[in-house]
């Protein structure tokens, strides 16, 4: 007798790839741990599979290459849990965004992975190009929401350059934590948020 489409005993078509969420989560964690342990250059799909406790085929079902896998996992990790803040003010949104990014950049894995990927990107144009396109798209999506709300509230003029605005907001924080590896003094994020919000609103007075 033919099985109903809703019959729980109905099997997936032969050859269909069923991607189990728990396996995907395990592979994502393994990629980040392997990157932190040995770096991109020495990382292999075989090592990632061993660390995740899965076969190589489980990895290849999801990504075709090491580069594709790395970019997908790092990009997902970079925006995981990050939602455009909505505090009701441009300064508040910028401060909340800086706080989230500071927490992400201070993560032990990020502190090891980011410098390694930057070094690899300097040697490999394909890595540089892929990371830039993928991460910029995610960053721009968040920036458009934050800046768009500020324009709608009248806190920023229409036509604000979102890319430039994000560079102003994120650039100093990224430089300090990821490049200079310096600490954040008390009140530094507050001052940066005030300065960035003042610049974006067109207020040339004292941002403090």
C-alpha cells in the first residue's frame, strides 16, 4: 500500500543529503578550535572531522573546500548572537553595538583566529577577497538598520554613508583589540560611542 507523504515511516529519496543540526554544530566548533590550535595553513578537513567526531563526508556535504568551510564558519561566528540594538537613541545603539563587538573580539578563540586569518589573507588574495565580501555584507546589514533608525529619528542626516559610519564606529575598537592588543580603559567605549554619535549627527561640538 502506498505511504502517505506525512507517514513518519516515509524515507527520504535515495541520495538525499539530510544535514543533522547537531553534526553541523559539532563541525562548526571543531573548525574554530582547529583554527585556534594550528592556524588556517595547517588545518585540514580530515583534522576537523576527527575533532568533531564525524567522517570527512559529513564535512564535504556542507562545504566543497577548506576555504568555503572556513569562511562560512567564521562569518557565522562573527555575527552569531549579534542583533542590531534598538535603545531608542543613536548614541545608545552605538554604545550597545561596541559592547557586543568588544565581547566578541575578546573571546580567546577570536584572539587567536583573527591574527592568523589576517596573515593568511595577506598571502592569499582569494581568502582576502572572500572574507571581505562575506563579512562586509553581514556588517553592512547591521549598520543599515542602526543608521536607518537614526535617520528616521532625525538624529542623523539622510544619505549617511553606512560603510564610512561603520568604519568610524568599529575601526578604533578593532584596531585597539585585534591589532594593538591593548586593554580598554574604563569609560573608553562610552567616549568612543559619544564621539561617533556626535560625528554621525553632524554635531561638531564636544562629543563628551
